[in-house]
């Protein structure tokens, strides 16, 4: 099996350390001969930093960082780029102190240092060679350091391989082969996570080199591993990693990568797949009785590759017979099932597939696999179920239907709830597959089982009743229709489903004394809610089931909770049929709507989360009723007035409360009251607005009642959060009548606030600005600088250097701040900024420049460039504000170059690419507003100051002047990729 051909990689390589040493010395002085290099023992590494060392920067001109600004951003930006920055050169060896941070038990300081070290290794062009040396020479025994070294190699191959010389690329190949050879001799195998990472690195190198430099990749691997079980294990892991790189649909590939992967698969089919298949057969044959782990791995590989190789290589007598044999070996049969499933699932000619399925079914049936033992392993049943397909032969078909029913019995008897949920998923897959082949037979079989079970449900075990209802429930997905229209279209199908639903709601099975059956009943009723538009006479009895001891008043809290949600869905979906029952329902749920203060000791039937669904349901009933506006207003007031009254009482109690625990429970209750009122407003829509329903006054009364909580000095976080959420809802639902409440609310929410408070307050202002625009301009102008002062004050607060939570909060606050400026400028209200006075305007603009350049946060950078391009669009013309044109050339143009040239501006990151796209829009907008003046400035002043070559300057300016913005966006990415070291 294992070929000894060794082409493409020299397997018996000299010691890698010597090779790396020679390479470095030659690179350092090309005039030195190879022999002299070999005699030297000093190796200069460029990848190790001591704990206290700083980055060595040797710019061509001073590049002093600006002093901190009073608003939490630095005051200015660099006016040029330091083009001669060099990577630090540091003495031999890896940073042992940084490596300590790789241990999962290391403290945060060490972990941060390890992360920083990894980033430095990634930036350095040659640092990966230290890691290559460490792997090849087995320098470290610590598993986390080995994993770290593979990560560095992975990054090098993934992102920088094309920059390597031929010698360096050969070095990586030899490193991996040497590491693989060493695994054959290790007394203990590497940990699984290291083997998996190694396989990923092999796979990355494979897709990079197979078509050009390493066509004999598999032959070289096989010649190393031979039949050594450790080698075979790694060979199979590499194959799985390669399949993942080439085929995995969850991985998003560029069009170029997709073309490359197709070419690799085509080449593999021509050159090596038959040999690989032969190696799999020999592995299975050699290890099936002695090493179940390797055998299962191999079956997984076969199952993965069969989807894109010639099926005849696998679907033949010798392979199928071996797989069927594995079905009888307990430790192998689950993987064998999965492998057979992938073979059957292979896209192929329908006639050929039917022949394959027919022969498999006959073999499986004759082997007795359709007869289920009560003691059977449920894991095996789950895998085996996927194999089954309905066959034209009625005997085989009925066997499979019987298997489905027995299968659920076994699962329910033997396992806990979590396992049962998982196995039900497997059953769903099985039913879906049966439905693809013969939906009529599936429907008839389920109907037969369902009808016979519900006919005698009073004397039938709960498992059988639940399974019968579950099969009906699953039919909806196995036989899908658009918009749940199961009861129209195909007459025979609609009739069968209608008959089963009628049986379900009239049989009385909703009274079965078991929670599983009860829940299955309500789930199925809601899934087939359109049945009640066909036969509305059944609505009253189902409503009673929801409202009495079977549903919302059931003895089980789990049933009550789930029923609250399902009841809400049922009413919303059938709101047009609810009109005759509205007031009766509202009366019956009255006690479920009560707010339960902590001191009354009364345990409510529903949790506060469940009550949210009941309040929403009540709102839906009122808003969608056919009542006139006056009646709707009265019903809504009846619903909300008890909440307002209790809110006032509880707020007074909170202000007087001394005990902190009591304060917290009272604040919770107040928050629930506000949340319940908010939830009723979800019933309104564009067709049924608050104003049309006559309910504006009721909700304004709620606002008047809830806003005083903002001035309460106790439990501020929870009270502010609830009222803020209510305000969000009112801004959506109400019109300009909500505006008088905003200034007072804003003033209270800006007092004594933390970063998190501001983050949550700013979206409220953004929402008001976006909806009311010019109507809120006076308010915005008045509160603009107070809001900014509050933001800057929080950003300037000192924090511990290693306090990651505080750093993250500040980052999120900066994002919110920039989002606010974006909303103001994007809503046509730039005058709000312009009217703040020249000094404040400049200060604000500088913070935007800083956000675009100084902070390594691509989301914030993107927002800042959007703001800058909008301001240039509004103010950048000849008639713009005095001094803005100078600001454009002094700050905005440099920002468009300084930001992308930062090392932290990672052009391989999707968010960063979006930021660069907005940077391109900013430059295009400047050119649009300033015309030839902009091009002249770039050609004659700014780009020469960056030491950009004249021909590149000309190329840049031509791209900028292209009418198609996309052309310039694409060019700009290439421009900065070339400009970065």
C-alpha cells in the first residue's frame, strides 16, 4: 500500500537548525561562502522580545506621539508617515517569559504578554523560523508551546507564504516532514489538539503547494507513516483537514479559492485518488479488529471523500461487504452507518441510486437490522435511522414505518430528556427523508398510527400517546408548504391532516394526565393554527384548554410557562377570529396580569417573563379587535391603570426603604411594571397605530407615571434601564406628543452616569434624531455639549492598566459617541454641530480624526470615515464654513493615509476592509468637492512628503479620478497592501 516514492520533498534532510543557521548568515552577508557560514555558531533571531523592551523605531523624521487631549482623545494626528520603520532585531531564543502565558492557568498579565508576543511574531517576516526550529528539534515538551508554534506556522502559510523565498518554503516543508517522522518514534502520541492543529497546517500547505511545488504530497506522507498506527492516525487527520479546506460549505471561499479548490480536486482524481482509496482499504483491513479508533477515523474519511470522488471506487463488493461486516461490530457500527449513509446520499444517476439502495435494503433486511431489540443501543439506532429510505416494495416500506414508531419507543424508555430531544432530531431527519421518496405513504402511515392511538388514549401509555401526537407535529416539516397552508391545495393531504387535527381537538386528549402529552397537544395546535380558519367552531374548546387547569393554570410550572408563550402565538395568528371571545378572555386572565409586590407573599402562577406574553396577548386582543377607538381606549386603560397605580405606591416605598435587599426587590417589581406596559405596545402596527386606536393619552399617562423613577437615588441602574426601554417603545409608537418628555428624561439620565449608562442612552437620542429630525434640532443643540462633556469625562477617568472590562466599556462608549455624530450628520442636522462655537466644533472634529486613526477599532474607524465623508459633502465646497478646507488638507487627507498604514489596520480582516472602503469614499468625496485642487495637493505636496515614488503618485491620482468609485476602492486596498512592510 504505502509507496516508497519520495518526490517533491527531501525526506532525509540535514538537521534543520544547521539549515536555518546557514540561511540566516547567508542572508546577512551574501558575500560569505556557505562553508564559512556553517562554521559560525551564532544565530541572529528577529522574533524574541524581553519583558521590558520597547519597540525600536528608527523613523526617517521625528514621529512624536501627541499629548493626551482633555476629551479623552489625543489632540492631533501625525502629519506624515514614518516610512523607514524597522522590525526590532533581538538576541537568540524565544521569549520564555511570554511563553508562560500560554498555560491556561497563567494570570492575565502573562496571558496578555503571550498574546502580544504572538502578534509580534506574526508581524516579523522571519520569526516563524524560531517556531519551525522548536518543532523540528522538539525543543519544548509543553503542549501549549507546541500548539503556539503550529499557530505561528499556520499564520505564515495562510497570509505570508507568497513573500517567502524558495529556500524558506522548502524549510517549511522539511520542518513538517521532520516533525511527522519524529512522531513515529515518540514514546507517547501528541495530545489530540496538537495533532489536529498539525493536520490543519499540513492541509494549508497542501492547498498552497500541491498544484505547483509538491505534487507528490500524499506519496511523501505515506512513505513516512507506512502502517505505523500513530502515522496512520496523523495521515487520516490530514486527509480530513484537506477535505475541510476543499469542500466544507460552512467556510466562505473567495472565487479564486473556489477555482483553486476545484482544480485541486480534479487533479487529485486524475493522479492520486485511486491510491488513497487503496490505502483506506488496507487501513480498514489491517485495523478493523485491533484498533477501533483508527478504523473509525478511516470510515469517517471515506464518508467525507465519497461525496466528490468516483463512487465506483467505494460502492463495490469488497468495500460494501467490509462495511456491512462493521455493522455487526459494536465499536464500529455507528461510523459504518454514517459511512453507508454518505455513500447512499451521494449525488448520482437515479437508476444507479435505486439499484444501490435496493441492494442495501435487501442486505440490511436479511441481516435483521429492521428488527429492533428493546435493549438496543440508542446511539446506534440514531445513526442507523439515517440510512433508511422508503422503497417501492411495500413490505420494505412498512418495515421502515414500523421501525420509526418502535425507534421512538426505545428512545423514550431509556434516556433522559436532553438525550430524547437529540434523538427526536434524528427522527425528524428520518421522516424528512421518507417524505422525499413517498410522501403519500408517509402521510397514510402516520394517520393510521395517530388514529388508532387516539381512539383509545384513556387506556394507552403516555409514551405512545405522545409519540402519536409528535408524529403529527413532525409532518408539518416533513411535508412542507408555504406560509403553513396545510389545509388547502392537495385535497387528499389537506383532508388527512384536517381529519387528524379534528380528532386531536375533539378527542379530549388535552386532559391526559401527563405533562409530555399536554405540551405536545398545545405545540401541535399552534403549529397547525390555520386549521382553525377552516373549522373555527373548534376555537372555543381550545381557548378553554389554554385558560384552565390544562394550560395556564396547570399544576406544572413548566407547562404554565410554555403555554403562556404558545397562547400568545395562538391569539396573534388567529386575531381575526378572536373578536367574539375578547372580553371573556380578558376577564379570565385578569388574575394572571396582577403585579406581585414582594411583601404580599403571594406566589403568582406565572413568572414575570411569562406575564410579558400575557400582557402582549391582551394588547393584541384590544388593538386588533373590531371595537371603535373609544372602546379600545377604555380596555387599554383598564389594562394599564392597575400597573400605574401600583407603580406610584411601590416607588414611594422604595424611596423610604432602608434594607438593600428590600430596595432591590421593590426596584425589580417597578421594572416589571414598566416592562409589562412596554409589552402591550408591541400590538400596534402601521395599520393599527396608537393614535388610530385612541390610546395615545393612556401611554402618555404611563410616561408621566414612570419618568419620576429616573430621579430616584436608589437602584438607579435597574430603574433607568426599564424607563429607557419604555421611552424607546414610545418613540416608535407615538408621534410628536412624546417630545416634551425627552428633555427632562435626558437630564436625569445624564446625571452621575457610567460608561454603560451613556452607551445605553445614546441609542435613545439617535432614535429620536432619526425619527423627528428637524423637530428636535433645538433640543439637540441644547444638549449636544452636555452629552459630549459627560462622554469625555467618563473616557478620561483613570482605570487599571490591565482592567479589560473598563477598557472594553470605553471602547464601546467611543463607538456609541461616533454613532451619535453619524446620526446627527446623516439626518441633515449638521447645523447642530456647526452652532456649538468654533472651538467646540474643532474639538469635535479632532476627536473624529483621532477615532479614524489612533484607535485600533475598525468598527469605530468605519463610522468616523462615514462622518468625515458626510461633513466634506456638506461643508467641503467653496461656500463651506471658513477654515474647513484647511482642515480637510491638514487633517482629513492625512487621516485617510495614516489609518491604513498602521500595523494594527489588518487588511485581512473583514471589518477593517469595510473601514478602508469608507476611507476611499472620503477621498472620493474630497476630490468631488475640491476638484483639481485636491489632485494637485496630493501630487505636489502630500504624497511626496510620504516618500511615495512619482510613478505611484501618478497611478494613485489617476485611480482617484476614475468615475467608478468601486475601481478606486479596489485600487486603494492594493495600494496599502504594497505600502505596508
